[in-house]
C-alpha cells in the first residue's frame, strides 16, 4: 500500500468512527422520544451511513462497504417514507453500529475483508432484511440512473461510460483518480481514455480548476457501481452510461448532456479508442436525457482525506458545503487534523521554552541592564502568548465524552430492567484532551455504579413516591481554576448502616464511633469494598471505586462523595485544566520554594501578631471571618525559625477557604509541571515539581489534599487525646 493510500485509510478509520457515533446518536434520540418524522435527523443518519459506505469503498475496505450498503438501504426506505424507525428496528441498527466499529477495528489491524467477522455480518444483515420484510439476496440499491430502465440491466452486459468532471471538483477536495481507481476495482475495464476537456485561455486558467473528461468500456458492472464511484462529486460533474448493446439512438440521447458540457467538441482520443463513433456524436438529439449526475447529500459533512491528483490511490471525499454554495469554501476546510503526539511534543517544547526564559530573566535582573530587561520582558510576553495558544490547541469540550454514555445508559437500563434518563449539563466545558481521554474509565465506573446501586427499579420508585423513570446526570463546570465533573442520581442514596457493617466485616474499621457521614462514605473507596449481595456483570467484585480514586489522584485531581438517603448520590471529581503548564504563585519557607496554583489564590495578608502564639489553634480572624490556616514549616518539618513578618496566602477550593502560612511571597510565575517519580507519589499535598529559572526545584502544592490531610491528622490527634 502506498504512503498516500495509508494516510487516506488512517484518516477514514478515524472519521468512520465519528460517523458511526453520529449514526448511533441519531438512533438513540429516536428511541428516547425524538420525532421519528424529523427529516433533518433521518437525512443526517442516512448521510452518515452513505459516507461510510462510499469512503470505505474508495479506500478498499470491502467488508465495510458491503455491510453498510444494507444499512443505507434501510435508512433510504425510512427517508422515502416506506417505513419508520422504532422498537426492534432501532435495536438492530444500534447493533449494526457496534459491528461497523468492529469492522473498522479489523481494518485497522489489516483485515479489510472482514474475514474474522463474516458470519456475524451475515447474521446482522439477515436481521435487517427481516426488518425490511425481505428474504434472500440483498435488496437492490436505488438505481443510479433514474428513469432509464436499460441501465439497471447493465450488470451482466457491461456498459460504456462518459464523464466530464466538474470544474470545481478539485477545489472541493475531490480527486478524479478516486473514481477511476474505484471503477477499476469493481468492474472489468476493457478500454479507457482520460482527456482534457475545453480549456480556457492561459490568462484565465486557475490551477484549482479541473478540465478532465473520461470515457471507458467495461465488460461487467452496473449502474450501482457508477453511482458509488461518483457519489461524492458535486453537481458540476456530468456522467452518462449505456449498455454495450445500446443502439445509436440510445447513445445519442445519452450523449446530449455530455456534448453540452464539452461545448460540442468531440475528443479525438475517444474516436481513436473506439469508445464512440462520429455518427453517434453527430446523430439526432433525443427528447429524453439519460445521464447520471453525481449526487451529493446536501448539506452534509463527508469524510475528508487528501491524495495527489496523479496518484492511483484515492482519498475519502472532502467535507461538502450547501448545494447552493458550490463556490464557497467549506467550513471544514478551516480545520486541520494533527496527530496528538505532535501536540504533546509541542507542549513539552513550550514548557522548556518557559523554563529557559525564566533563567534568562534571572540573569537579566542580576545584570541590572535596563534595555536587556525590557527585551527579556517583551520576549516573556511573546512566550506567554505561545504558551496560551499551545494549550488551547489541546482543549476540547467534554460534551462528546458525555454523549457517548447515552448508549451505555440505554443498554444497562435494559439489562437491569430500569427506566433511566441521562441528563447532560455543561457539555461545552473545555479541558485538556489528555484529561478527557483518561477520565473515560473512571466515569464509566461511576455511571455503571450509579445505575446498579443508586437508581431503584420502577416499582420501588413508585412505592417511594418518585417518578417511575430515574435520572442520571452528568455535569461539568469550571470552578476556581479547576474543572469539576459530577455524576449524580436521584436514587435511593447510600445506607450508612450497610456500609459500616460491610467495613467492619472486612476489617476496615473497628467501630463507627466518631465517624462522620463523610468518613463513612470514603470507605467506599477502600480496595476490595463492595456492598453488592452477589456478583453481576456490573458490580460485586470489589474492584472499581478504589481504582477510580487512584486514577483521579494520578491526574492531580480529587473525588468526593455526598449522599442523602432516599434522595440520591453525588460523585464530584475536581480536575486541573491541564497537565502541562500552570500559572503559579511562588512562596518561600526558609530556603525552600513552593508554588500554589494561582487560580486558587484569593489574597495575601500579613499574619497578625496576636495570632503567633505557640500551641494556639491555627485560626485567623479575617475581617470577621474565621479562617483556618496551615503552617507550611510544620507541614514539611522545615528547620529554622519563622520570619518576623510571616504572611498568609488565602486560598479557595470549592466552598472551602483556607490559609497557608509562609515566610516570604515571591509573586506570580509560569510553572512547568514535572511529574514526581514513583517513590514520591504516595505523598499527599504535592501535585508535582517545577524547575525555577535559577535551576532550583520548587514543589507544587495541592491545596485540596493538604487540607484533607490536615483535617484527618487533627481528627486523629483529637481522638488520641480523648482516649487518653
């Protein structure tokens, strides 16, 4: 396989999955009560299947072309009003979506013929035919040449074809070589001639204009093959075909639109190759036009990939614009697909650039050279802009991840016999693509647990005075420089007694005396903990919630749980916006340097003299508000005495406001996050390290975990004191 073709295949595999998800999403909307007569939705689903089939044929994934052909036929009947999508038909099509993804996976591994899944494909196709009321052979596709009966009979007799490609087809992203390549694979071409059509004066030539005309003769093939080959070309392309046994009158009629496209200029090469005769070209003009004009779904987004015009391999079609705006640049042309590893490398290089610029800034300040300092400051501002732009490249909305749970909720609710509606809020919230990819599994655990443990069966909900249908909500929003992702339900809530009993049974606690509800809820995250009475496909093995917590904490995040019996449960994940670079506020304790994420910093105040009393609880009166604070010197056991005028950095995490007592304030700084090695990952309160411009190491504080650790330590000390 050529390099160009491999690029086209890889692009199609990626976009094929997106189109399969688009088809699945439409089916789920219909199943959830969307108007089944919504033409826009039905057409969008048809275009998704149509594009998958056509693009798969162009890049040579035969298994997907054959399978999606029948899916397209069914959707075409729905589109024409012959049948309606409901019940069993939707379920079968959803299973077909799964199989399309499976065939894409096989193609990615090199099995383009789907040999490992032939039996399953046939089984699903039989199910589709049953839905359409058909048996035996696959249903015939819609004829490619409407109103010309002879063309549907060309399958056994072969055909002759003439085409003039639209002037804008290259501008629209299409390669005429793709149609030729596809026809070569599908039909037996006896002879072929590709010529230049009428070309304007040199002064008016646009290099993106296409001036090509094609004629060929095939011994086998049908109108369907022609339609598939030209289905992505715009209206400017004229294609006509006749059977090999057609008489001169029929040929003349078929050539009428072609002669208009060529301005009545007969290509000599077509005569020399015997693809038509002068008599046929000059014969009478029939009253009927038998031609194929390539159909472009309007308006739709087809798959996109690029290939050189001279390459024998073809790429999938470019994204199309509205049919009435043939000369307008498609919106999709403004987007460029970039491999994720290239973005990762860019972020790494930008991080190193930030570190290097910090070092230059330190040297410039030491020299006290005014012009040098001004130049460094200007350079720093430019680097800040580059950093911001680079990070924005990796920011994606979380809504796409949320929407993929529509299918999960649908399948699991049917398996459990429950009625569950998924409510998505804040899908436009953006966060780092690396984070989006890594929270998929934790979210899956939380969603499945909420459906299995949290939401009750319909009968139990009705008995409790609740609606028969439960609600599972996925919500995301920005808060204090972090992204908060919530999974909540309106189910039965958690049972404190049951959790305590299970924890004591497993030896996790001795008794529940002195444990708050929040302490009890945290037991769920202990390894091996489960309240399920029996093992099922969804739960009961004690694996999941501890993995969720470790996964979230590995992303410098945290997870908390809130529940009210009979009203529901809320799982809240707090995550950083990005894993690469953050704006920080540097503080000092002795010779040590620490960085607090700038987004959580509220203000800085000087510690009052009356607050510096040994053995006194660490609380501060902040304008009438009681503010607890953490002493960094004590938290990290740093030797030495505090300065005479220590400061308190006031921070806010969620609804909790906390102070951090430090010796010195060094101000804002660009911080490149360097992950800590494995032997330090158990330390709570630290989310990473950073290299300063001086070459020293600064520790990045995780304020949320520091507060949690301090609260737990204080509680243990209080419990020890009371027991003595």
